[in-house]
C-alpha cells in the first residue's frame, strides 16, 4: 500500500482566488493511499519545502504530489526538497492547477472539481512511479559562438579567458559586426573603432579561439554538452595561409563600382575585397557574383598581381565538423529596409538615408573621411532632419515594439553633425525620448541645450523633393498639432531594428524558439535572460531584442559565464526521462523481437541493435538498445514498438493509463 | 456574361454622372453586366459616422444586406467614400456580434456577409483580361495617379495595396499604354467635403496636389473618387487662385481613361461634363528639368541596396 503525501499550494492568490485549496486537500485525504494532505500559501518557500521534508520523514511517505504551478517552473525545486529528505526525487510529481486551472477559469465549484481531478490523476500516477537515477553524460569543453559582432567577440573572449576552447563562426568576411561601422558611441562619444578593433585582434590571436569567417552554420545535432556541429566555410578563393594581406589585388581589381556593404552603399568596393582596412582577418574575398572572371571567364588580374600566388579560383566550400559543448547565439540585428518607407522616399531620394549610413558619413574611416556631406552631390547639408521611430512603435509597419537604441543614437547623430557643421540646423522628430541608462538623459539634454538641436514632438507624414530640397511635412503635437514643413538638405531615418536575415531559419536549425518578430526567445524574460529553452544554447546581444552596446556586452559576459559554469563540471547530469527496452530474466531476455523498426524511427540516432549472449558467449537474441546519452525521451519508439517492449521512464504506459483511469 | 452587383451611390447620379456613364460604357464593351442593388439607400457618408456610430454601420449595412439578395459575390462600389463606408460596415459587422444584432434589428434584415465590396481599381484589376484585348487607342500620356485618402485606408479594413505609396492604379494605367509618373502626393488630402464650407482651403490643398503632378511632368491626373474629381476639377478656379497660376491639366476618372483606350467616344464617356476641358498639355521632358539627381530616382541607388549588407 502506498503512503502518498499531497501538498496543495495557494501560490499567493494565483490559485486560491479561484480554487478552494483546502477543499482540494481535504478531497485528496480521502483518496486511498494518501496518508497526508495539506494546503499552504507558498509551497515553494522555505517553510513550504520544510513541510514537505518533515512529512516525508514523519509519515514515511513513498510518493509526493505537489499541486501548484507548472512543473516547468518548480519541479526541480520540489524534487530537490524530496531528495534532501531521502526520497528518490522521481517519486515526486507535480499537478499543474495554476496554468491548467486557476488562471484559465473563473472561481466556481467546477474549477475546484477540475483541480481535484488534476491532483487525483497525479496521485494515481505516483503510485506507479519507480525510483529513477539521473544520467551522467560527458561535456565537450568547446563553445561555439555564432556571430562575430561585439556580442560574439565579448562572449568568445570571456569563455576563452576562462580557459576553454571557442569556435567562432561569422558569415561575413570580417568580424566586427555593426559596431565596427559606428563612428562614435553614446553617451561618451568615444570612437567605436578605437575600443573595438583591439578586441577583434585579440579574438584572432587568442590561442583558445578558432575563427571561421565567411562561414555559416550548416547543421546541428546532439544535445547539451555533446553537440555535433557542421560549419560551411564558404570559398574565399584566396589561400589564407599564403595571403599576406598586402592589398595589391584589391587595388588592381578592375571591377571597382560595387556598393560597399560596410559603407552601407555609400562607398564602393572592388570584386576582390577586404570589407574595411581594419578587418579581421585582413584577408580578401572574391565576390563571385561580381568578379569578371566568374561572370565572363577572363580577367585573372588578381592572380597575376598576387606576390604570393594565393588566389585560388577553384577553391570550394569546405564543411568542417566540430564537437561542441555549448552554443552562444550572437547573430545580431538588421535595420528595416527601404521598401517600408515609400512615404519618406527612402530608396528614391539619395539624401534620405538611415542611421547606419549616417554613421558611415560621420566616421573618420567612412567614404567622406568623417566630413558631413550629403550623398547626392557631396555638398555640406545646411539643414538635417532626423526622424526617430521610423518604423518602430508603428503597427502599420508591423513593428509595435520600441527599437530602444534610436533615441540615443539620433541624439548622438544630431550632436556629431552640430559639432562638425556649426551653423547647420538639426531637427529631430520624435514620439517620446527614451533615455533610460547611465548618463543617457544627460546626453540628450546636452544635445538639446548645448548643441541647440531642435526637438519636435510629432510624426513626419511625408517627404518629397522640390527644387533640390527635401520637404519634410510633419506635425508639432506640443504646439497644438501645428502642421510644419521643413526644407531639409538631408534626412536621416532612425529605422527600426529588426531580426537579422535568416534568423528564423537558424532558430529552426538549432531548435531555439523565437518571437513573432524572429528575435530569439529567452527561457525566462526576467530570471533566465541569456538562456534559451534548449539546454546548452545561450543568447547574447541584439539577436534576442534590440540592444545597445553596454547591454550587449553585459549580456554576452552573462552568456559566457553560463558557458563557463557548464564547462566547470566534468560530467552533466541529465533527467532519466528516456526510453528503455525491457530486459527480463531468461529464457526470454527481453520481449523485444528484434524487428529493428525503431532504429530508423529514432530522430536522434540513439537506438542500435544489441546481441544478447549467454554465459558461454553464444548469441541468444538480438534486441534493441537505447543509448541513454543520446535519447531525448521523445517517445517515438515507444509509440512505434509493436510488442510494447519499449517504455519511457517516468511516463510509462502503466503510469499514463493510471492517470487516465483516475479521470 | 459576367454579372456583378453595382452600388452607384448618390455622387454617381449627380456631380459624378460621367463616372457612372463611363463605367457603364466600358462594362458594356468588357462583356460585364452590372446589376444595381435593389432599393439602395445612402451610405451615410461622413455625416452618419460623425453623428451616430450604429447608424453609420446600419446604413451601409442595409446596402450590403440588400446586395446579398442578388446572390452575387462582388459588389462594385466606384465612389471611394461609399467603398470606405461599406468596407468599414462589413468589417465591423463581421467582428462585433453585438453590433450586428443591433443593426439587424434596425434594418429588419439578416446579415450574412456573403457580399464583398470592391473598389473600381480592384474591379479593373480583377477583370483586366476583358479590356486589355480591346485596347484600340492606347492612352499614351504621362499620368499622375491620384488615389486620395479613402481608397487604401485604413489598411486593416481595406487590405488593398500599400497605404502610403499605392501602385495598383499605376499598374492599370500602364496596361492602357500610359506612363505613370513618380510623384509625391498620391494619397495627400484634397480637402474632401470642406469643398462646401471652405472652398478656399480646398483650393490651397488641392493646388499642392495639382502643382506636384504638373511639376513631375504629368499630362493628366487620374482619379477613382467623385470627391477628388470635383475638388481637382470643379474647384479649379480656387486652385488657380491659391497657386497664383493657371493650371489646365485635365482630371480623368480611370474609367474614362479605360474607355478612351477602348475607343469609346468622348461624349459617351461624359468627358464634356468636366469643368476643365480635356486637353492634354505637352509632354514634359523630365530629364531636362533643372532638378539635380532626378534621373537617379529611377535607378537603383546604392542606398536602395543597403539591405544586402550581409551576404548570406
């Protein structure tokens, strides 16, 4: 006969507001096998856990049901408490009467009856529970960092400095990300390149970091501590070992009129190119879509001029396989494209640009060497209009969220402009100024008060060209919704930050969840901000949500410390919720008939056939065997097995039927 | 013969007679029969929805219910204001069960939602096959397509074209052999019903629209809304006064342009009813204008390629 304890939690008022918790406890006390049934306000608190532990000892409980929130939330908490009291943790189950009951129903007798049913079926399940023991799996102490922007760089350096190996994959030819494109950074106006490039070099030279640029993740298999990753190293058409980065090929390449990605289309690059002079690695790439040789079959100028004979037109993509223990996603963001702003003429008028383009114009390494010049005719703009929230917080553009960084960088842009063109006029159209952050509000005030940037609260409805000027039509909502028109020379849109291209695809490859806007989802918005719901995969930076540099760096360090904590153990403990093929006493040995249908059905390649031998070493039977390290407990084989020789530990057929029969 | 339900609305019997005439003339050639909604009533226009919300849904709601009796799916509504009211009513009746119950009680009829109002652009898009093969006199003009405020808005309700920079009318005009100009005021306000009370204001607003169209080299303005037409055409004296110059660019309903391209006579299309005579100004060589970089607007500028920053 079982000795089961039932513990009903009120969860403050979360449960007790709609469910009669005392009534549930009382009803449970009448179920055969239940020897102890109580309710309490906060079962997860210290006194609550103590209640459970004491009851296990005093009443000699052999099963515990905690009826509270989702097991996703607190199952580990209560199982730990049971283990501390000497009960096998897998003899403790949770009945979810919060998410599945109190939160979704009104207060009524039926709600309480549903809660009673939910708890009762768990009681029946626990009666069938067997003690289970967690599985130990080894950890590969190498981290994969996807993305070589500031988030990836910070995470990689932190992990590498903790003494672990890091593999960094960046899809563009150089690491550095968006931060390398920035001119100055808020709120200190220190040069972005000056603080970033030393770190880029450190990544390249770190003995623990292997850097793959111009590479992408091909596929990922496995699980925490034991991922198997395939990386596609795209053909650079340049032998990196021979190339010295002298740059002769890029200067001699005859195809020079290709809009430079690094300069956001404002400058030109050649077909064989290094994205920017400070690129890491400083090795060129041939853009096959533009190179005359690849398009027309002749040219080969770069091959002729290369002093070390490093050009390899026949180079092919390479697939690299690596064993990885943890993954940090740091794939960054993008900005909303031109096609979303027909009303602002973005893409039609060359002097309507977006924020990253202004960064390039203002940057000393940019196409104008830092002089503020408008793209159309290279003259110095006398009037610039900055439009904050271009796309952000705009349901009509499908982006209800705040891009977070725009208020600050718009203030910075206006300030940089005023510092360089003293007589110029800078206007900022804004909705709200969101300057939460250390020294942020002061920075915006400085733009307004010291640098005389005119802030106008209102939206811009339209921009059109008239006599070489851009007419910006907007409203000043603080001056009685007055319609205003500004004749500007240049307009800068603070375009919304959006998820990077291919984010959705990547998330699906890695089995990581993502939000409706394709930003990767954290495991818990408050308490687990750098973890994903997939164990062993962590998040850093703007791939999770729009972030500025300080936040990105702290999140990257957070992710790195999670990885370091994971790597500090030699073995990982895994839940024993895995499938097992039964083994019974001779003469049957197992009810498995050896049909091997389960082998190809397993999505994790965890099943193989085993030969069962008798004492004399004679093979008596072939039966399936499941590798506990690989099995993810999905249950596919259980459903498929024709003779029911496979069962899922913790969710055996017997247990599930017991639950159903209780309803 | 294709049958389509037709709701003319009051304008098409009055100030916009030529819109009705031209539509009926072209559908005859297109092989389409328009079936008038029986016993139709006023859509309520701006007046109803500024006074009483239920009434503003009930009036167009009744039209939809009457149209349902015809057993046809598409209901062509040429007037942009009527179209807007009918779409809005349909949207609200589908979304709000309580409102639907009240409106059904007011009208004493049942709303099933089987009829879908379509505007004239959607109509011409959907049945373009029936007129493109009958084009005998291509409408070879540089045209500015003016959509006005109601045709594409609110986007949630109309779910038609891009709300800030629509293209559908331009595409139809291209089919007719016209060259639509890139201009800036496709959806700008013409002043709408203020034409009655503040004609001077309408003159000012409409003069900007006409001015920009002329500046961008248009020889004709194409509209799909009776009020847009009356403001840009009938209020031309106020427009000229506000602009301080005389504009003679004609304003045509898109149905008239389609009719002309199909070789239908001007009189049959009602062109003689316009206030501004339908005579097209000379073609302007846009490139020759002293606007720097105007040519760049049509080419893909480097700025337009910024989205390819990351190779992937």
